[in-house]
């Protein structure tokens, strides 16, 4: 089933101990869409400037990604520059230029409005809600991401959006900030009162945790000897997770667990190389092979 | 099969946001022995002062713990005082008094010398080696713990001891310090060159990771809403891990995975209450029930 994503399509400048790129395509919606398109058809809503060339758009070509909702505006595309520490576990934002994104008013093409699966990537909560209101009929599943900037700066707006969301996918710091609870189980209970019925906590090198009515499910991060660039790992996780669910058409406990694994698989590939380099040449067979590797990483019998 | 442990038996003063105890029995060897005794017979080697009463020794009674190797010396027992932060994720050592432990020369009773499983808890590496040399014949499995104090202060001694050890069980910070490698897979490869063929990395609230010739196995920490006191969790993990293996008599990949789970189970019970309070009244049925809960926490099918 079709999966709608709204978020940023951007240019990134990235620096890590493994190298440096001056300008590569990034943005949460880009990472999400490319990742999810390995599983299902994706409808992308975003905005780019006139610096976004036909060559740049090739990242979406030959994939199950519809870009009718990719608006082109006069001006420059969203630009982000960041630098990672020696061990990749800290990052400094060097520059954030919203550019055309500053006046973004997402508009869903008619054929997007029946999307049954919706992912609201990390943008202003009022924009997230606006997109949701343009979807016709009740979507089967709405998930969203957010960040500390909105948690502290637009808390009331964020709370309003959360009322309409099934799954919140954030990291552990954000979980603690949103709930004012350090303990993640207690934090989840707080967040369930805000609307979502499930919480996916992304924990970077420690993996991810799903808390919902079925209980808790944990999946480790795939151990890599040389991760190169963590940019977009969380969005690729979300893409694998939602892509799997949209394709499966099920939200059973078993399906959600598999979605967590496929999310982890896509996140693990994303960090192997700079930007979208690894995902550009990723094959479905590699995804399934790594999912089986996750079995080896976690399974035991009593 | 019999499992030998050498380490500290101590008194602890503990303070966490959940309460305070002025004097409770602690020490790595105590936590380890009580934990392991749910699975196998334990031979304990340690030293206490004349302040260690018959009532104190009751912690070992009615369990499969032999204390013929618990030496009594004139003076006071090892004493440690620590205080945990609001979220239990940081701790400050307020006081460490070695007391009788300062002149500890471990002596194995004759009937201990045939122990096939050996755990060298966190003490000076030369004492660990001394104990190992008193074991007759080749033990089936030798595991050890250590800490940053020995890694930085007695590195040569520690390296010498490591040559005779099969499994090193330390936390992630210690892993990085010992190997001078941030990445845990690369760190493991470094450590394998020092002697051990397996590394168990304890990651606190993130669980534990086994790296050996079979690859990597990860187990999460059991999610608890209200952990009270992390003291001894790592030693209880080690006790469950080694106790399970000694009882199983196998070091197959499947057995090692189960050992990781039973280690996590014992560690999770340990933190539920102060000191050894939870383990004192723990039942085997509870251990097995929680092990099954770990299945629910981690298992998925593709």
C-alpha cells in the first residue's frame, strides 16, 4: 500500500573522520523515501529550490518513489552542514539554511490523498498536522518523527499533532525530554497519554526499542567495524520500518517486530558510507541477507 | 561442575534516590557466588575481617556455596561507600577502605583445586594469576573481570594474567580503554590477541554483547520501571553466566547464548532492590520465567 512521506529534501555538507563531502543530497524525506522504496510505493511531499537539478533528482528515479509532490520554488534548497567527532558519536551542526523550506506549505497532489500509510518526518508540527488533514479517509497508520527543537520550542503544537499519530519514532534523549521521565518505560506511558499507541525509541549504536500494548521489543544495532557517516540513519530506519509495514499491510506484533528489524537493517546500511552512497547501490538480496544476520545476532533457545 | 570464584566479600554503604543503607553485605565475590549458586556449586575464595559475624555469613548458608576458602583475618572487612545520581546512571565512590583485603594472599583449600570453572572477579591481576596457578590441571573455562584502575595502573600485570584467560567480562568503557579502540568489534580483535578467545561487554541499561569466534550475540537489558540500586549487577551477570555454563558443561554457541541470557536475568533481578535484597528471596522459577520473558523481548521470525 502507498506510503506518504513529508519532510525535507536538502543538500548536506558532511565531515567525518572518514572523509568530507561538500554537497550531497540529503534531507529526512530523501533518506526515508529511498529506504522505504525497497519495500513499497512512496509518495514524497517536499520542497526544493532551483538549485536542485535534474541530475540531483535522479536519486528518486528507477525507484518506487512518486515525486509529483516535490515542489520547486525560486531560491535555494534547504542546506545543512555538520561535522562528526572522531568516534562518530557526537556531531556539531555547522550551518542550517532553511532557504525555500522557510515558506513551505505542503500541498498533497490528489492521487496522494488516499495514502493509507503516512510518515511525518521531522518538520514543524503544524506542517505535519496540515499534511495529515489533507489525507482523505482514515489512514491505516500514521507515524512521525520530531526533535528537541520542536519539543522545547513548539510544545503545544507538537502535543496537538501527537493526538493524531499512532507511532512516535524518536531517539532516547527526545523521549526523555518530551516525557520529562528518564526511565524509558515510564516515559512511554506518559507519551501514550499524548496520543500515540506505540513508541519506537532509536538508540544509535545501542539499537532500537519498541514499546506498545504488546510490551517491549528490542533490536540491537548491527555491529559494524567502520561506520562512516551516521547522517540519515534514523530516517532510513523509519523508512525500512514503515516501508515494511505498508507492504505487509499488517500491524500484528510479529509484523511490528519484523519492521523493527528491517528498520535496523536499512539504518545499518546507511551508516556504512557517506550520505546515500550505500543505499544508492543497495540490493534487495543484501537487505534480506542482513535481516537473517540479525537473527544470528539476537536469537537463542532456552 | 564446581565453579571457583575469587574476589571481594565486603560491606557496602549505598545511597540511591530510592533509599540508603549504612552497611550491607556486598563485594564482587558475594554477588557472583549468590547469583551462580542458583545454577551450580560455588567454591568461594575471599577474605573478611573479624567484624564479619556469623549472622553476616548467613548470606551463604542454604545455598550451594562452599566457604572453606573464606579466610578470616584480624581487622576490618573491605568497605565501600557509594552514592548514585538521580537516574542511577552515575555513581560517586565516597569511600574505599581495603582493610584486611590489603594483605590478601588467596589460598585455595585442597578440594577447591580441581574446580573446572574459574571466575576471577575484579581484584589485582597478580592475585588473579596467583589463584589460577593454584588450580590443578587445566580448567575447562577461565573468565575474569577487571576495571580501569588495573588497566591504567597495572597494565603489564593485567596483560600477563589475560594470557591465561578464556573469557574477559568487562564494560564498554573498560573495553575501549584496554584496547585503545572505540569501535567494539575492533576492540574485541585487539583483546583476542592478548589471550581471551571471547569478550563479554557489559553495557548497563543497554544490555550485553558477546563477541567470539561464532560472531556477535546481543542481549538487551531487561526493561524495569524502577531499578533501585545497580550495585553488583555486573557481578550477578557474571554469576548467572558462569553458573549456567558450569552447570551445562558445554561451551557451544547455543550454551553461550543462553548463558548471556541467564546473566542478564540475574543482573536484572539484582538491580530491583538494594544490595542483595532481591537475590536473597529469589526463586529458580522466577529466573526461568524471566528468561522466557527475554525471549518475548528479543525474538522475531522473518
